[in-house]
């Protein structure tokens, strides 16, 4: 650091050394080849270059085929050793844009073959240190800045955009406030470079253009201390990639670009002027202060630094003039001589020795001055001094110098005296003034720096504000959209509600209709049920009728049987009577009579058997008739079944009934026929018998038989009559029964129908009740909604009321005020009617305003109520969103944790690797020098701790400055 450098005057004797100029020629690039540019450079020797017959001689020419490593070896390798020996060094690349400056200085970072000078120097410095004495402790720090439009921008801290250049007490220039980063490994240096490069890219749209218009300066400061001898050395190395040196006219720049170009060219022309001044040997005034670039490079150009300039050239014919001027620049720079010396900080002993030496020298000079004064006195007093007695100036100076004593030029000048035309007083005065002016200039620079930083901060703030505003606007827009969306939602919800209400009304109407229908149906149902009961009643009655008729029929039958048996008895009695009479009349008669009697008996018995057979026949008939009846009944049953199943069969049934009737009728006729035939048969038999008996018996018997026959005829006829009457009755009853059965059938059918109808109705009713339930539910809901609405309305009304009250209060207040002012005014000026009118107008205006406001408020309240209705929905949505957000947060947390774990693992791995590398380095170094990385407050914590080195105070991201 400049502050720790040894003061200039008592330092070691400086060596004169000229600036090394090396020219590097790149190959023709593809675009140059495309336009057919020719390679116009020739290399007669390895240190000369010929361009169209003009020869330039440099320290070395690097031809297009030279490798990056060779470039480094010839240009920069020696500088590493110099810097570590306490010398200052500078390497800068000069040339037009795309001539290969950056390629030379940086190359391809990270590519071992294509990397340029800077990364190779860094690696070499550390390799060097690793091989050095273990008693040496190193402090290495780097700065990185660019100069654009004559403003110094810190590339390691983008907030520093306009740094100023100052001089320390030894007149060594430095960039005030530039970030200095302490580094302990090549990786850290490369990191700083990467960071600086990425910062350079920030806020630059076209990097190529920018880099061709700006200078980039990388500064490595190596401080070393011998732990035993406490000898301290300090070497500074500037590595500069200059802006393109081309003329403005060629790039065709305009406006701001032209300004930039002028500025760049200003610093470059300042550089040219400085070099010209130095080349001309005019060291009294070198215009370093013309630009920041030249101020920074003040030490490198004509000062205390070993400087190497790499002149980068394009070989293309197209670039001939630029190449020529570049080569001329190099030619001029080559003549500059620097005086370099080791930057050594002396120990107390060293200082003591130096002091002794100075004292001795002083004494010698004093005696010399005395001698000179004596000689002068002699001369002035008019004596002449022989040439042998004269003091030999040169010899005495060299004798003093040979003793290792430095004679300052000022001392020389003063001792030589009035050789210069400017008086000493004048010179000191001017010097003082100049220093003052420079101090003022520096102050101004500082001020400029401060203000520019302030401007930068303000700009940042402004940007932030703008961002805030834009984000606010965005938010506003989003809210507006949300609002619009909510409003549309609201509208749609309103519509929905309307629809629902309509639907409800419809439903209510439907419900009413349905209930009416149900009522009607119920009434119908009741009527039907009544009818049904009536029918069942009648059916029951018919049933009972039927039973009674059945009873009567059976009764009749019984009676008939009784009658029959009675008849038979009667017949038997008759027979007996007939027999008895014969025996009484014939008791007293002869055997003839007896014979006759037996014949009669026989006859009677025959008659009896006849009667018996008749009875059995009648019985048979009866049973057959009952059977037929039974059959009829089954037929009727079947018929009824048929009736039940198919109504169509009714017709058939009736026809069948009719046929049955016919059959019955025929049967009866047949029966009657049979009866008549039987009678005839009986008659014929009786006649036959009578004939037989007539033939055998006497005439007297004929009367008796005729009487008997007559009696029998009478009996038979009555019997016949009775039978037919009974049969008729049976038929009648049967038909009645049939009719009744039919009726019964019909009724049961009707009953079934009714039952089905009833079931249907029941089902319908249950359906209706279900619907009713639904409707009642809906109505309930509606009621609830209505109540909610009512509540909202109430709140709105309340709010309105409060507003109204407020308004009233306001109006009252206003009126009071107006009245007061009015009174006041009246006091002041009784007839100020115009003012009154104005006030009234004002009041009315205010009232209008108020009314409008109330309206707006009402509207708002309504909106609010609507929105409140919307609120639960939104809340629900919100809840869902919150849940989602929670879920996402959880996921995020997990992801974060995962990332943290990964990071930790990664960090761990990195630490492990770093440790391993360090161990390796240590092993490689063995007992080598140490690199300390002191820690200071505010130091960048990213770096690894210095291992194996004493951590000393000071360092870090310190800002240099005169201390
Ligand atoms: P400058 O920094 O002077 O504007 P660059 O260093 O960016 O120019 O070089 C311009 C282009 O030419 C780059 O693509 C670079 O790789 C190429 N280049 C420069 N010098 C050489 C060289 N000696 N050999 C090969 N390519 C080169
Ligand atoms: Mg470049």
C-alpha cells in the first residue's frame, strides 16, 4: 500500500529503466479474410516489424502464431519476480478495437491453454510465494475498476461509480475509496475477477461496444514482511486493458456516442501526450492530470514502475493506418525511461544506519561547502585561485555518491546556485501554489465523487420508488380487475337469485295447483269410497237375499219331499183302503173272491211297484236336476272366472246362459214328454191289465177299476201340476240366482277397478306429499334468505340513518356557521345582500354536494350489502385458497429444508475439498512462505480462513488512503 511505502528521498537508489514495448500481431480474422484484406506486416527480425516499408523496432515482436504461454513468458513472467521483490509493475495493452488486447490480457479464463496474462500472473505469484522463505508473510489484495467517460467505476462494488484519484504524502497516486479485497489463493483472485466482470456487464446493453470504449484496470498489491528481520516490501502491479485506440471518424459515431468516443479518446490522447512529453524528456511538466487514466498510470509512465506495453496490431491492409499509428505510439513509448526502486519500509536499525550515513554525508557536504565558500571568497576578494587549488565539482560529487550517499537534485541545484534563471523563491512559491491548486483539484474531485455517489443513490432510490409505483399500479389494476370481477359475480349472483325466486314462485304456483288437484282427487276418492261402501252394502243385501232364497229353495224341496212322502203314504193308505174294502165285501164270499182279491192285491202291488218306480224316477230326476244345478253353478263359477279374466266373455256367457236356459227349457219339455210317455206307458199297462182282468174277471169289477182309475188320474194330474209348479219355481229361482251372481260379478269387478283407482290415487297422493315436503323445504330456505336480506336491509337502514343524522348535524353546523358569519357581517356591513346570496348559493351548492354524497353513500351501502352477501362465498374461496396456500407453504418449507440440506451438504463438500486443496498446497509448499488474510470489520466473509498463518490486524475490504 502506498502509505506503507518507504518515503521517496531516503529509499534505495533508483535504477533507470526504459519501458519495454512488445508488439503482438494477431492473425487475420475471418471478416478481414472475407473482405479480402491482405496481411501487410513483415517481420525482418524478431524485434522489428515492417509495414509498407516503414520499419519499427521494439523489444520483441510476437507473431500471429505465438502461443498464449509464450506471450506470457516474454511479456510478463519477469514482472512477477519484480513485484515479489518489492517493485511496482505495469502491463498494459494498447491497440485498436479487436486487435487482441483482451485476448492478450485475459484470454479465455479457465482455459489453461488460451488464458491470457492476468490469470497466468496470478497463478505464478502464488506459486512463487509457495516456494519462498517460510519467514515471509504475505498480504495480497486486489482492486478492479474501469474508467469510462473519465469516471472511475469500482467493479467490486457497483455503488462506487465515480471514484477520484489522490496522491499520498509520497506523491504516489491511488484511487481513493476503491475496494481492496484481500485474497489468499488464486481461486479467490479469479473469483474477484469474475465478480468484477459480471458487474461490468450489469446495466450495459452492448458489452463489446462498452468494453471497446472503456479501460479496465486490475490492481494486485503484494505486501510482504520478513518475520525475523521485519523487513517490509511492497509491490503494486497494474494490469490494464485499454479502450480501442481507433480514430472516431472510422467508427462513424454520432451524438452521445461521439461524446463517449471523445472522452475515451481524451484519455487516450492524454496518454499519448504524457508519453510524448516523457519521450521528449520534458519531465518538468507532464500532463498526468489531464485524465484519470494518466493519473493512475502516473507511476507507471516515467515513475517508479517496471512497465511493459503490449502493442496489439491487426495485420490487415484495411487497418493499415490504425496499425501504423499504434506502432508509432509504441515507438514513442519505448524511449521513456522510468526510475524504479524497491518499495521498502525500513526498520528502526535501518533508519538509524541511514541517518548516520546522511549525517556523514551532510558533514562532508558542509566541509565541501566551506571549501567552496573559501574559494569564492578568494575569487571575490580579487585573488586568483590556481586551477589545482580549485575544487573539482564533479570529482567531489562522485566521491560523495560513491560512498553511497544520495545527492538530491535540488541540493545539487542549490549548491550549483544561480545556474537556473528562475529564482529559488519564485520556484518554491510556484511549487506551493501548484500544490495548493492540486489539493483544491483533489478536493473538487472528492466533491464530484461524493455527489456522483449521491446521485447514484438517488437514482437507485428513484428506481425503487418507480418500481414501488409500478407495483402499486399493478396492484391497483389487479384490485380493479378483482373489483370488476366481483361486480360481475355480484350481478350474476343477483340474476341467479332472481331466477331462483322466479322458480320458487313457479313452484309455489305449481304447488297450489297440485294441492287443489289433490283436494279434488280426495273428494272424488271419498265419493268413490262412499259409492263402494254403498255397493258393498247392496252386495251384502243381495248376498243375504241370495241366502234367504237358497233357504227357501231348500225349504221348498223339503216340503216337496214331505209332500211326496205324504202322497206315497196316501197312496199306500188308498191301496190298503182299496184292499180292505175288497176283503170286507168278499169275506163271506167264495174262493173266487179270494182269487179276485189276490189279483187285486197283485194289481195293487204292481201299482205300488209302479208308484215306487215312479217315485225313484222322480227322485232320479231330482238328483239329476240337482246335479244339473251343481253343474250350472260350476258353469256359473267358470263364467264368473271368465268374466273376471276377460270381459269379452261376458257376451259369450250371456249367450251360454241363454243356451243353458234353452237347454233347460228343452230338458223340461223332454222331462214333461218323458212324464207323459211314462203315464201313457202306465196307462197302456193298466189298460192291458184291465183288458186281461176284464177278460178273466167279472163285469162288476169294471166299475171299481174305473173308479180307481179316475181317482188315480186325479191324483196324477194334481201331482203333475204340483211338480211342474215346483219346477217353474226352481227355474225362476235359478234365473234369479244367475242374475244376482252376474250382478255380484259386475260389482266385484267395479270394486276391483275402484281398488286399483284407489291405489293409484294413493300413490299419487304420496308423490304429492313428497313434492309438498320439498316445496315446504324450499319455502323455508326462501324464508331464511328473506330474513338474511331483511337483516342486511336493517343494517343498511341503520347506516343510512347515521348518515342522515350526520348530514343533519353537518347542515345544522353549516347553518350555524352561516348565521354566525351572517351576524358578523351584519355587524360589519348591514346591507351586504350580494354576499348573502353568494353564501346561500354556496350553502345550496354544499347541500347539493351533500345530497349527491348521500346518494353515493347509499349506493355504496347497497354495494356493500351486496358484497357482504358475496362475502361468505369469497370467504369460502379464501379458505380454500388459504388451505391451498398452507399446503403449498408446507411443500415450500419442505423444499426449502431439502435445499438447505443440499446446500449444507454441498458446503460441507466444498469445505472438505478446500481443506484438501489447502493440505495439498501446504504439502507442496512444505516450509514455504505464508499468505495472511487479515480480518477487518466489514470484511467479505465468503473466503476461507487463512490457514497456517498468523491472523493480524488490518486488511479486509479496507479502503486505502493516506494514513
Ligand atoms: P480487443 O480487446 O482489442 O478489442 P479482442 O482481444 O477482444 O480484441 O480480440 C478480438 C477477437 O480476435 C477475439 O475473438 C479474439 O479471440 C481474437 N484474437 C485476438 N488476438 C488473437 C490471436 N493472437 N490469436 C487468435 N485470435 C485472436
Ligand atoms: Mg477488449
